[in-house]
C-alpha cells in the first residue's frame, strides 16, 4: 500500500512536470523539482532533531507512570467498562493493561510510541481469538478506537508547530480535543451498532454519560467566548495540562518510591530508538510530497476541489488543508509531510495550517494501522473494521473543519 502511494506521488509529479514543460513552456519546473528534493531532505533532519527530543522526553515520563502503577490503576479503573465492551476478554487479562497503555500513548499524541504497545495488545487479544485468521469483536473495537485517534494531549502536533516557529504551539489544543471526541464517538457508535453492544448498560452509561455531559457543558461554556478568548483558553489549557501531567507523573512516582531518574532514562532510551527508526520514512515521504508540490500537481488538484467548493457557495479556506486529510488514512508519515509542507507554504498559524494540524491530531492512519496490527497476528478477514474506522476518520475531518471555523473564524 505504502509502496503504491509513494510511487504514485513521483509518477504524478513526473507527469505534471512534463505537462508544464511541453504545454506550459516552463522548463524551470525540473530545477524546482530537484531543489525541492534537497530542501525536503534537509527539512526531514531538522524535524527529526526535535522529534528525537520529544519522543525521548515523553517515553521517559510514561515509563515513570508505568513503574508507579498508574497504568495498572487505569486498567482496574476501566476494567468494568472493557468487560462490557469486550465481553470475551476475561477480567484482569494482560490485554486490558496493554490496551490502556496504548490509549494513554495515543492520548498524549505519541503515535509512534503507541504502535509497539498496540502490537503487544493485539497479540494478547489474539490468544483469546477462536478464529486466528478472522478479527474478533474485541480486536475490531480496539483497532477502531485506535483509528479514531483519541488524542487528549497532541504533543507531536505541538512539536511540529514549535519547529515551524509558532508563537503559541498549543493553540490547537481545544480544536483537536473536540474533533477527536467526535471521531471517537463515531467509531464507538458504529462498532456498537454492528456488534450489538449494550451501550445502555448501567455500567457503560456510568462511564460514558458523565464524560458526555462534561464535554457538552464545556462546549456550551466555549460557545459564549470570542475567537480571541477561545485561542487564549486553548493555549492556557494546553500548557497547563502538559506541565501538570509531567509534575503528576514525577510526584506520584516519587511517593511510591520509584527511582524516577533511572525510570526516566530507561524509557528515554526506548524513545531514542523509536525516533531513530523514523528518519528514513520521514525523508522518503517528505521528498515525495515536495516533488508533488514543486511539479504543480498538488496545486492543480486543490484548484479543482476549490472550484467545486466555490460552486457550492462554501468558504474555500479549508481546501489547502485537504492533502493532510486525504492521505492520513493511508500513511502517517505522508500526512505528517503534508502537514509540515502546509505550514511552510501557507504559514504555521494560517487557517489551512491550523485545520491541517487539527485533522492530523483527530484522525488516524486507518489502512496502515489495520495492515500492521492485523498482519502482526496473521489476521486476513477484517470484517467490519475498515468501514467503522473510515467512518470515524470522516467524522474527525468534518469536525476538525467545523471546529476551526468556530475557533479561528
């Protein structure tokens, strides 16, 4: 899948460049293509320097939380809920703790750190699967919720905004929180309908209703604020949550006599290894996206969509953010490249860049997740996993666009 996508980028770029040369009398397009290749390779290294620090930092703090028993506590806390949503998973099964840790890593926006944990969870669920080549209900629910990208603290998005020079990196905190809530809700409801899960069970409602009421009340409060006040509140809550979480991890670890420094270093080493493995993929995708932009193919496609949107009488400012949304289901590295390219070409705090950042934080690489997770345990029949996951992605994209119009006008 990724081979075809990457190859397709270069083929489309080559065809577009030839068309500009032969029919547009623009021989300079090839110089622009070559220049973009080297520029994007350089940008990949610059992004990776910050990515090394971010992943190392957060996996270090997550290891403190793990050794302090916070992950185990979350597993016990969510046990009654998972027991009803995944009735085939016994209480206290190791899969529940791994699922919880995976959601925690995703919630912090550490996509690449969450993957190895998610693979462990999938293998644990596969031990309970009576049909090894067919996805079980529990595996499908786990993957759809994974693909819905429940991101409570999008650290990676903040990092990319910092790298591109944003004055307030956490400006998109609240938009991502609202959009990712919409995508997660859509994913959960779609799976519940297909699997006939009893969401009206008193225990399930006891978990979901307070959260829904809290989110609804929060949105009602936000509705009375101006765009300037919304942006300021998003920045404040993002920074406060980020630092508060760090202090909580360290304080609880210290109270439980965890050697916090040693635990941090242990987790940080894992983060360094994860980050190091990403550079080839980041270079590959960024140079392909750069070629697509330099050839004019990307602009041509966007202009076609813009024309259609204008014909419908809609605001067209979100169109420049669509490349991130269109490739996100196929490849996280391609979507990351599209996001960074949008920030560079449009401005890090431009409306398209803010929409692209919100989309990146509220959607997931659906086909990649399904291929990797199911492939790791030999599952060939995905059943309703693809449809439910894509529905969650679509809900996330629509919500991201609407929320950004609300917040940023």
